[in-house]
C-alpha cells in the first residue's frame, strides 16, 4: 500500500507554511506522517523537508512540475513512483488522515465495483483528496497535464463515499490549528 501525501500547497489562507506550524510538540506534517499505517509506503509530494526519524525510511519525495500546480498535479507527480495496486491520497494538513485510510482501503477491497472510496464529511460532501483508489483507474483519470485542474475531476471515477466514525479535520487557517491544539 502507498499513500500520496500532498504537501506542495502555498498555504495562502494560513499566511505561512501551515505544514510546518506547531501542533503540540510537532509540526502538522509530522503528525500526518507519523499517523500513517506503519507498513505502508509514503510518497510526499512537495518540497523536501525534514521528517520524523520513525518515518524517514518509508518516505520518498516527488514534486509536480511546475511546482504549485495544485493537488491534481501533485497526484500526477506522485503516481509516477507508485507500484502498489491501491494508492491512498491524503492532504499533509490533515493530522488524523492516517486513521481513516484503513477504513477507506477496506471499503474499496470489499467491493470490486468502485475505482475509489472517498471520505464523505458530516455534510455529505465527498473529499477526493482523502481517498483510496485502484492505482490503474487513478492513472487513467488524471490528465497528462493536470496543472491547475480541480481535484473534483477525480469524482468522475466510479466511487463509493465512506463516512468516518470521527471527524478528520484539516488545517486551512490559524483558527483551524487553534481548534486542534491540545
């Protein structure tokens, strides 16, 4: 299993590098990476940076070209190094993303129909950036030039929406971070 962790955004709404922002004693990205299932490979799409020692041996880096092309371009870049049959996608600004990925994978593997399973929030909105996909189907769905295209494009794939038994918030603003801080 491989997880593409999207970590190449500009953090415009946050005002500074939100992935480096402190959440307790670690950065937001460190929480995200450390919370991933320990047997899964990690491809972090974004500029290389220090990561916790516990995950450093599992992390490979990828970068979209040109940088700043958006999450779909990040997925395209990360897919170039994926060899697993199933790939998960998670935003680097979601510290609890790793907790929900096994649920998404189990839902995908239990049903041969969908090309992906995507997390649905409490209001019924699917999140194509917190999902598990059959790798071949995802490769076919991501355009060759994905720069600037919306991530919603992935929702054209046959998919099943899955609700988590807990909230999986992400950090978009300083207020989001404050709400997560222990």
